[in-house]
C-alpha cells in the first residue's frame, strides 16, 4: 500500500500502485456519465473507497480512517506492539481519551481505586511513547469517547471508524461506517491502520410520520429493537431514514445509532445532510474554511443514491412509537409505558424461558403494568444520552420538581465540554436544586467499571444502553432503560412513570 498522506483531513481512499489508475478513470467516468453507474448505498460507497484488497478467506482488508482508543482495551494492544518492536503506523489518525474507569466524584490523583489510577497512567505512557493525541483529564476535552469524537469534529461523513468499544456505531450518525472491535483488532489497527472484515448486508429502516409529544430518540431505538429483536440485525448494517430521522438533530441521530449494536447490527448510520454539515462546521478537527466547500461536496457524494438497492427494508411510523421502557435483561425486552408485562404462557414457546428468567431477575409480576414499578436509583448519562441537548431537555422538565427522598439520582455529563456548556447555562444548578448529584464526565454507572455501582438488588431507571444482569455493578442489580426525561420522571415519583403526566407544564 502506498503512503497515505499524514494529515487526518481530508481522508482519501487507500490506493495501491496497481489499482490507482483504474480507480481514477472510474471516478472520472462516474462524474461525466452518472446515468451509466449503478446506484449504491452509503455503506457500499464507504466500503469500496476503503477496501485495500480481498483476502484469501473472503474477508476484506479495510483501511480505517480514524481509530479511537480508551484505557480499557488499549493497554494489551500497546503491549503487543512493544513485544514486536512495532510503531503505531499512523499515529495522527489515532485519538485517545479516558472514560470507562475514571471516577466521576473524584478529581485529584492518585485515584482511590488503584486499578483506575494504574490504567490512566498506562494510557498516558502509551500515548506519549507512540505519539498519539490524548484528551486527558486536564485538557478540558476529556469524556466518553463516543461523545468526544463528534464534538471535536473527528467524526466525519464517508469515514471508516473503529474503536475497542461496542457502541462505536454511534459515529454512523454522521454518515460514517463505524464499528467496535476487540483487543487483538486494536493491535492490528495500531500497527497497520487496517483490519479484516466480512462485508455486511444493508437494511434500510424508514421511520416516517411524526413522533408524539414526550417521545424521544431513545424511544425510537428501543421500539426498533423491540420490533426487530436483539439478534434481528446480525450480519447487517442499519441505514436509518424517513421523516423522523430527517428532522432529528445530530445528537438524536447519535442516540439511535449508538444502540444499533443492541439490535444485533454491527453498523448503524444516517445519510449526511445539511444538519450534519452544520454540526461539524467550525469544530477543531473539521476541515477549515479553505477546505470546507470541497469537504461538503465530497461528503454529499457519500449519501445513498436514489434507487440504490438494500437487502431488506423495514417501514415504521413515528406515531406508533410510545414512551418505551425495558422490563427485562436485554434491550429488546421492552414495552410502552402504558402496556403490561408479558405473561410467559402467552408468548411463543421459544421465548418463554427468556421471559421467565427476566421476570424472576427483575422481581416483576407477569401481566402487571410496567408503570408503578418502584425505583431506587436514577441515572442520566452514558454515551447514549449524556449530550447537552439531553441535559437541556431534562432541566427544562425537572425545574420546580424534587427527587423523591428515597431515590439516589445522578447526572453525568458525557464530556468536559458538555459539562462546561451545561454549567454556563446554569443547568447544573437546576439539577442540584432538584436533588440530583452533578458529577464529572465519564461512563459512570452505565457499566460500573468505576465507583458508580448499584448495591444489592437496587433497581435503576437508566438512560444508558444495556440492561444485562450485573451490567451496573451488582449481580442482582436491576436496570430499566428509558429516555432521560423518563428517568427524571422516575426520580421525582420514585417509580416508573409517564413523563407526560409528571411534567405537565
């Protein structure tokens, strides 16, 4: 493979000396005679532009435009490089932050948790030794990697993006092909900037019409997963579109793409449009003024062509999406706020054991209303719902209300930038006045690789993305996923509630 330009923008396709002339001629032909070209969807375009070669096993060696790393999955990968005396191939394309283990209620170092303290020190050492940009806690840019990447302008249309974290699909909101990888693949990416992958099928999911009042992006993705199943997306990339997505902000699109992996899809994306470009303009790593028009023209070309093909198409209506909460132990076990819990004898035989297991773990009664379930903890945060628009929406609703005395409620901004903006707007004062704890940026109680954990069988109303057994730090802890506004309603009432009834003004 020929040398790739060192600048991280723009991101050209990788080329070999053998294929460059043919690719160039193909591009010229496509521009001059577009009506002769087969229409392609965005996934196909991005994949083709980053394919280095087809491997003997049928996989594609794919060039990765941007590699994002954090403290949990990178130490072993850097250790493997040291063992082989290998450098990071393109350090200017790799960006790091600390998020999973960093405490949200402890600012000074050394941290009281020796593992957390050791991991942040190890990430600092690796980034310094291998010349990788690190958004450390003293930079004002630290935060959850899937919040930091977009807000810094690192995430751009037409890119391939990888990270050692399953929720990397978040970045597809910008028209990128983004996916999580394992530690050995983190090593491969650091060493070669490429990885081997099987090409995915593409499912188009249209959500047309309008969402009702009190229905948010989190409800949309929970509804999609409930409809298609937690394994429904296996082998697919999900392309989201329709009226609802056209009207979504970038942060709403990120919420949906973030949880694509929970529906089994490896990738989830939205075609780039003016909303995308407006969000990116002026951000630190976005193209500057002199390159902006050229970048937008290139980004627009990545959008799926009219008449392109899909392996499957799903049609949904926004009006059919209710405020949705999970009741079980995977994100597909969900119901509308006014629905009742399933009865094992009334579900398909293949699902019966799973329903019984979930009801037993969650200590819920079959056939009972989900509304009214007692809540012990309320958590607003995670890479799904910790951005400034999430906090603004909740602060608007929660003002004048009080968290119930027997509920522990915390708000964890997704990044130091989000925290700063929120504090400049006075949102932290609204939350504190209502009875929430205002924390520093980090993953926090989403997965509890830090001091923020459930105790015993506490039940948490959470704006995060997973409700697996033990996910929030206690093997008997219970998690119910919902939108941030629904979490706030649960915090105020002490039970799962319809936010439309709680926040009437």
